[in-house]
C-alpha cells in the first residue's frame, strides 16, 4: 500500500525484531492514516529537499514490538505518529536543524548524537493531526534536554536543495 509519492506502508512497518520474533506488526486504519500524514508532512518534504531515498529504521510499532524494544506504551510509534530515520550523506544534526526550520511536527528528537560524529544516532520525529508543538529535544547521556546542538564546522553545511 502506497502512503505517499515515495513511501509505502511496508517501509513504515517493517522491523528486524518483529521478523525475528514472528510479530505481526500491522497498523489499523486510524494508525495507517497517521502514517500517511507523517509521510506527507515530514518524510516527503525531507525526501524532496535532500533528494535521496530514505529508509525508515522504525515507523509504526504494535504494542508487543514496542515493549520488546523496551519503549514505553505511550510511544507515538504505537499510534503511527512517529518515525526514526537517517539519510545518506547528511549528518543527523544537520538533518534535525533543517527539519526544525522547515517542517511542522509535534516533536523532533536528536537521539544519541556525538559531538565529534555528526552521523551518530538518528532522528525521531512525530506529528499529529492538530496541535503540533514543534518541540525539539536532544538525548544527553541520561535524559532529554530542550533544543538541538549548535551546528559546528565538523558537521557539513546544509546541502543545496534539489530543484523540483
Ligand atoms: Zn522514535
């Protein structure tokens, strides 16, 4: 099932862990709608701007899968409202900054960044139908702090937007 121009449902539900544990990670109609929204408002603009294919590492998670991952039941992944991903050739810090400046989302979290390695970790982003807060957080050792790390010279500058 196609969710948007470049994204399919199977990309937003697949999970190595689910496969290994024979968990059927199948969203219901409401959760599929949320995934469609996420693809349209977040993934497609990122795909268009950076011009490279995106392979989501974790989108929808049924409760069984989410618990197996050690995530809380309140995770937005369980609603189909969140996705984790990276993109090839762009540091996660750079990606997070571009998203923060250009997209409507509820929460954007830079997970497990490293000062000297812009590609460390990944970006988590969630969005919902209404009331998106545009909140940015960064994981720091034992918890989350508000905001994103400053872009440093070690991280590349924003890639030029693709002409579309
Ligand atoms: Zn996540």
